[in-house]
């Protein structure tokens, strides 16, 4: 299975099962956190172990006809952990109830710690002794579903991150602040592009910045363990364990030390770091000014002291630290409270001094609800100590508050395409126009491929299917099942509009499918024989509007056909007494209707992909028609030093980019709107159940 398309459903299923088992333990959610993450760590490590094992064995040297034993060095070179037999997940799952599972898991963890010094004392062990043997067996089996055994790619890496997000959402550890949403971390990593060098995160949490940096290098077909060196600081010992596990499970190592960054600098790497990435705590107001006033990491001075001798707000302490850690070519990307970019008084003085260094590169405004534990908006800051001379006195202001995808009622993120579209603006700003054009080209290629898949899609079992023809056949089959009964009905009773609409509609739909095929073939032929210059890409994007519109119309028509068929069935049953006839075979009709429904859903989903990818190309080419950077009202603006000074050195993007002109959305997606309403309702219901449970518990405690 090259990809697991239903990975989201699998994630929810795994989480639901694991969370349900918590009720059968003596642990609260914050105590259940580490043992569950420990098993996810083991399962993820085993997944990576299996993915590289065969390749390693094939290339092992032989002497005297014997192949040498596997070593941990073999696996480290492939970004994986070596696992002794006792630590391999299948062996733990296979343990019978008569075996002490807690003991076996502890021994598995100890064997890994023996082989990897950086994990000594890090992995959870004694925590498993508090879990019932049967509960542990259920948990092991839950985390080892059959569909995941056939999956390839970093599927468990994603599941590992998903469990982190869920525990963060529950505030199961450290108030949930140990985890930065993947969308934001990935955006930071892809703007900084850490291809080689040292990376420091002075508030590293669970190590997400390191992992996403490694993913960036992996996409370049390089080994991140060879290219990158990780340094981290974190105050919470449990979070440090989590970060080291997160690194190890991705075949990485890092120097992560316990420290309160305000007062300690155990790394001693000021001025030597290539990349700083962080999501520090916002708006901390309890930092002792006397302890830090001589700190060389504060080149712009203290940002203000209150009457208690405390720094009024720690935001600019962090910003100063990040700047001071960078070497002369270093770059930083970090998350910061929105209020920091326009705060006044002493903080404004520090901000002015920072801007005057010419190192403030990019500011990105992010809307609220991107975090799991707080709903406030934030901004992403990017510093570059080696900005090109022509950009020294300019800052790119990007307002991304209107770009998001709704995940749950409370949580938003970026879709992969939204993320790439935002990154492409940064590419244009840096003069990397070809990367922008390649992205547009990729969207157009994807548009053609998705359209072709409507006629010729290869499924997981390598079978070809024609979704459009298949749907037509299913509707015809459903009509065929109805026909014996309809033939017995008097002609005057078959004059109801739905019957004739269905009959005519199917023919019209078939004709439209033929037109769609011809349009696709014609456009693809032109595409394959044209140069892929920016002007051609723009023109081709415009030309494909008609194909995109046809996809939308086919979606509507397919949905209408299915609804008409259901309406005909309802009329037969309710008005023509079909259920009293022997020729009305309910079982066959139900089966045929279900098959038509499934075929309709598959077809509609595929047709929507055509329009979706075309809209991405259209979004880019409409805003940057010449394939070069330009200011776009309501989205992005390159702001000069004079304008910054005139606006009190504010770095708030919304203050400069203006408001995008309002457009009528001709493609308003009612289904998407209904999905959002369903997500909202689902969230409200979950909160209602949680609140009712708490009320009942309070009543019990009061003896009511």
C-alpha cells in the first residue's frame, strides 16, 4: 500500500481505543501520557526498523560464506533504530496472557537504552507496572492494526505526531505547551531551509522543530543525521524525555539540556548557530531583571522593568536571544505573540534597534485557533543576518489570516497546498521565480492527472477502473432492477416528472461525459506539446477553467441523478404500492442503490480533485501573473524602513497589506459548509458530554 488514504480514520480509531483503555487503568490522563507515548515510540521504531532491514541485509558484507550480524550503525545510516528481538513490536504483541507484559516492555526499553546512550534513563519503564496485564495486551494490539502492517512511508511518524497533538489538546502534560502544531513548524522549516549546519531550539518542547528540519533534508534525498546538528534547551524533564524519544524514533540525536533559558545558557553557542527555530512561551512577566541585565545575549538591552523589578514582558528577551545565537549568516524562524509586533514603550525601542540591524526578514500573521491549548492569533518572525543588500531596509509582510483549513471546531491548520502557496510567495521575494513556476506547473499536471483518473484510475489492488462509466453503469443497473415493476404500471401513472427527468438526465450525463473526455484529450495534447514558460503556464491555467467548470457541473449532475433515482423509488413505494408487488425485490433494490451511492461518492470525490488543483494554480497566477514578486492587496507587501518608522516601527502585517477586495464566491461549496457545521456540532456535542460527566462527578462528590 503506497499510501494510506484513510490514515485520518485510522488515527482517530487508534486514539479512541487507547483513550478508552485509560478508564481501565489507575492513571489520570496526564499519567497515562508517557506509557502510551512509549508504546507509540516502540511501534514507530519497529516500523522504521522493518522498512530498512531488508535493504541493509542485502548489502551486508560476507566472509567465508557467512553474512555478518546486523549492527546499530547499519540502521543509524538509514535513519532508523536497531532493535534487538525482545524490543520488536510483533514479539510484544504475541505475548500470551500468562506472560508478564509490563516486564517484557521494560526489558525492551532497557535493551534500547543499552544500545543508545542518548536514551539512557529517557524511555518510560516503571510506568507500565501500574497497568493491568490484560489492558497492556489490548493496548499493544490496538497499536498494531493489520492495515498499518501493510503500509509504507512514515505512517507511524504521522501517528506519533497525531498522538502528541491529542495529548496536547487534553493538556495532558505541561499545559499542552510541549507541542507546536505541525503546520507552523513545517512552515518555519521550509522558509529557513536548513540544508546543512547547526539548529538550536531554546524552548524545544517535544522536538518538533528538529523533526521537521530533518524531513526537509530527507526531501532533498540527503541524510539529516549527517547534515544537521541539533541543540535544544527545555525546562521540563518529562518534555526532555519526550523530545529525545521523538528524535530517536526518527533516527536522530541531539544535545538537549535542562535549562531555564532566561537565566541559563548551558550550550555556550552564542554567535555560532546557523538556524534558530522556536515556539517560546508568550508574555511571561516574572523574569528577574537583576539576574539578566548583564546577559550578553541581550544586545538591545532590557525591554522594560516593572515596579517589582521584573521584566514587564519576556517576548523581547526571547527575540533578543534568538538574534544573538545566530552566526553572521544565520537565520531564525519563531512563533511569537501577536501583541509583540506592535507593543510600545521600551519594547518598541528594542524592536527599532532590531529592525535597524537589517536582519528582520519576513513577518507572517496567523489567525487564531492554530494552537491546541490557546485560541489567540500569533505571528511568525523570520530573521536573516545575511540579507541581500537590496533588501536590508525592507521587510516582507505576509498576512495569512484568511488562509486556513478547519480541522475541528477549535483547531485550524494549513492544507499542504495552502502551505506551498504561502511558501511560493517567499520564493518570489527571494527571486526564486523558477520554483514558483514549477509549482504552478505541478498543479496543472495534477489537474490533468486527476481528470484522467476519472476515466482510468488504478486502485490499491492495481486494478483499473473508469469511475464515470462505472457510475453510469450503476445507475443503469439500478434502473434495470426497477424495470420489472415499472413495466406493470399503467402508462398514465408513469407521467410523474422525476421518471422522465431520470431517463433523459442519464442520456444527457452520458453525452456530457463524452464532451469531458474530448475536452481533456484536446487540452492535454496542447499541454504536452507546449513550452512551460511562465506566460504559457498562466494562459494554460486560464484555458483549463472550462475543464474545471465541467468537473463542477458533472459533480452536480451526478448528484442529481442519484437523488432522482431515489425519488423514483420513493414514488414507487409510497404512491404506486410497489412493496405489494412480487416484482419489487427490496433486497436487490437496496443493494443496487448502495452500489450506486458508493460509485457516486467515489466519482464526486475524484471530480472535486480536478477543480481543487486547478484552483491552486489559478490562485497563484491571478495574484502573481508575471511569475515575479509584486505587492498584493490584503495578502503581501514589501515594506521599506521609512514606512516602518512612520508606523512606530510596527511589524504587524495587517497594518501594511490592507484589505483584499471582496469577491463574490461563485463556487460556494455547500457540502463544505455543511461539513464545517457538522464539525462544529460534533465539537459542541463532545463538550456537552464532557461537561455533563463533570457535573455528575461533582454531584457524586457532594453526595447529591
